[in-house]
């Protein structure tokens, strides 16, 4: 087969004909139950979860009250992508989301890549949500006096890494009682877990429980899933509105000063965490075949979900940063924290219960999305036919739903929360980038049949170059110091915790003796705590740099420099080079501005993720390509059509 066969495309007409022939091919149709209201509720169910109940705290601590601009930026980026999704969903109203859209715009190999990447969004995203749900659920049980052993409520990697960090800090003189709560729990889980040889049996049982429960519900039927989702959405919206309504009376406007304490850098620091709060709106597009009027309802459902959730996020952020000082919000449960701090215990209890409900609803929507992607890929011959089996009674992709349950449940027992969060984000952003690019590729092709919804056209030919010039002015004039550090790859000083946890016993003793030998202002009773001794200088950048420079250890432990530093900047350099290419493409082809801005914003957020996420994602794609070339390429229905 020629190399061009990798980019063979499906036409919109063929896709619609295939849906009509599904029953004749042994694939029964899915039940049609969803309206605009249901789709909006699914969107809210997917979006209002970890963002409001968890990540908003860290983002507010970094950016201060100005974090509202980060929510606006992320919502804008998602809205641009939503326009592209809505146009495709109106054009190709079938299950498959970005996978199906890429098949039309780019061809089979890209469609496979995006379908494989979507496993990261839905399956890996569900692992993230299941772990978060477990944390909230066990916390709720503890508040009720039920204490589960640490080793059955924590994943293996968190326990292992936490144990190692705790041991390193205690070697530096920190007592166990002065470790963070998270490190204490990880250390306890690791040391109290049953062992088989050198293997510690640490596993997250509550995460497994909720995955099994949600998978059973999704298997049972779309109507049941819809009703459960709508109920959970009503509950958490009532709680969010209650938080805003009660919290507004405790807002002290003095807490909003300074509004942006850490500048633009502080606001953008939380971009990845805040983006994770928005992913899931695209899961709506996987339900296209189950909509009563997909060409009308899908675009409306996506837009309403993003608008409603953005308003809620901004209101919550303003209330939280008004109730307490922004730097106090760096906690895992910011909503419960602020009301507990104000002695409103009854509100803390309500929030804890609603957080468990919120996480379950996010899990429900994500768990619905993945089987429908696999079902679409199976219909095209890229996966075994079994994945497209529809249950004769429940009208759901039954086999794919069960497999999704296993794919989510097993890794949730041992994977680290931070790792799966970032992997989920990069997989989602990659999907958004390709969907936006797909709209741009198809914009000037009159032979493509159009749906009822079309993204408003604004010529980007001159607008994008102007925006780039404005960006360059900001970078080299207003933010010159940070820009030059980035360009020149200037060495960065490691923080105190990073330095201390990287030391062995001998190095810790040398550093401790050195710090004891220099004059220490405001010396406390914790003089044996190495991390405390070093971190007290961090508030003064100049003094901290001077102290670190004198530490009697290798420079590689004190600084990040050379390629070790540059490798983290590779994603941003990729973004900058692609941006130049996009400007040339836009100028030559008069590209539509909205999907182009969606592509740029999502690619920028990908660049904000660490290089390790890019490496893990690349490995994941390579595994997918191996499967494609060994199975999917020769079994593709487009291939069998060519052969026949």
C-alpha cells in the first residue's frame, strides 16, 4: 500500500451512510434521548468538579484575586475550541468526537493518533477523577469518625515517593510531626502496608469502588446515566450557589489588595491546573448519535456549559479571595477550608458531601465518552468488531464500556495523581489543537457538506501578525528580565525543599554544619531542621542566592542549568516556532480567526506542561502507532474497500 494510504479520508456522506447501515452490519443503533438541556447538564457535570472543589485553591494562591483572568483566558481558549467542535458536530452528527472529525479533515493515520490520544483524555482523566473522589470520600468518612487504613486509600506511587521524601527530610533533622500531612500519610501508608517480599501492598480501594459503580451505571443505559447526571448537577449547583450566597457576606475587599500579587507570571502559573477544570465539555460531542437533534443541540449545549461554568468559577474565585487572604488558599479543599476558618462548620460539612457528588458526576461523563470513541474506531475497522457491540436492551456500547472500566480501575490503584492529571491535560489539548486545525483545513473546501452551525468567519491575515507584535513588545519591553533569562538559559536556583530532599546523609551533615556556622536571623527552636534553616532565606532572593552559593555541595544540587534547564523549555520553543508557521499560513490562506486562536491558545497551554509530559505522551503515541501498523491499517474498512 502506498504511503498516501495513511492519509485516506472518510467523506461526510460516507459516514452518514455508514450510520444508516449500522444495523445491517450487526451494529444496532444507540438510543436517542438527549436534548440541549441534557447536553448542557452533561457539560456542567464534567466541568464543575475538581476545578471548583480543589484546583481553584492552588491557582488562587499563585495568582491572587487576579486568578479570575486565568479562568477567563482558559474559558476563552475552550470557547474557541468549542466553536470548532460544534461546527464538526453539526457537520458529522455521529459518535466519535475529535477522532471522527480528524478522519474527515486529515485522514486515517491522524484519526488513529487522535483516537489513541483521546484514551488519555477520557480513560486517564477518569483515573485522575477517581483518585480525587477517593480523597474526598475518605476525608468525609474521617470527619464521621470512620478511619480507613492509609494503605488502602492511597496509590502506590504517592506512597513510595512520599516515603522517600519524608525520609530525606527527617535525615535533615525535621521531625515526623513537622512533616506535611500528605508526607505523614504517605510514610504511614508505606510503613504499615502488608508486604510480599520487598513489595508494599498499597492500593486505592475507594477509587476502585467508585469506578465499578459508575461503570455499571453507564453500562445500564444513557437514560439512567442522564437522570443520574442531572440529579448530581442540581445538587452541586445548589451547593455552589449556596457558597456564593453565604460567602459574599463575609467578603473583605481589603483581601483583594494586591489584586495580582505575583504579576502575570503568578496568574499564568496555574494555567494547566485551571485548564484541567474545563476539560470534559468535549465529551458532549461523543453523545452525538444519542441526541434528538444533534446539529442544533450540540453547539448550544457546549456553549451554555462553558458560559455557565465560567461565571461560577469567577464568582467562586472572587468570594474565596475576598473571604481570606489569597496565600492561605493553597490547600486541597479550599471551599471547606475558608468556611472552617470562619467557624461555619455546617457549611464545611455540606461542601464535603457535595464534593463527593461532584467528583462522581465528572466520572460519569468521562466514563460515557471513552466507550463511544472505541465504538467509532471499531466501526471503522481500526479496533476489533467486538468494541462496537451495542447491548440489545440497554442500547449502550456494552463491551467497550466494560473494557473502559478495567482500563481505568487497574491504573487507579497505583498511579500518581499529578502524573495522570498532566497526561490527561496534554492528551485533551492535543485533541483540541487537531480539531481547530481541522476546521482551518476544511474552511475553503466547498465540496464538504456543512451543518446548520458554522463558526463566524473573521479574516486573521493581518490580525495574527499584530497580536504577535504586541506579544513581542510585552516580552522584550515590559517583561524583559524573565524573557532574557529564558532566551539565555540562565541557571535557576533550586528551592530549599528540592535541595534538601536531593541530599544524602553525608551531604546533609555538611550543609547543616555550614548553615549553623553563619549568622542566622530570627533563629527558632527548630535549629536541627535543615529544610527550615535553609528555607528561611527564600523571602530575600539576593540573600538566598548568596547562601546557596556557599553551600558545600556540588553545583548540580544547587542549580538547574545547561541542558537540564533547557529541556524544560523545549515545549515553549516548539510553540514559538509553530506560531511563526501559523502566522505565515494565516497570511497566505486567509484563515478564520476563531479556530486559529483556539489552536494557538491550546498549543500554548501544552507548552506550559513539563517536557516529561511531552515525552510520556510521545511514548504513548508510539505505542498507538505500533498497534495501528500491526492491526488497524490492514483491517481498516477503507483498506478493505480498496482491496475489493
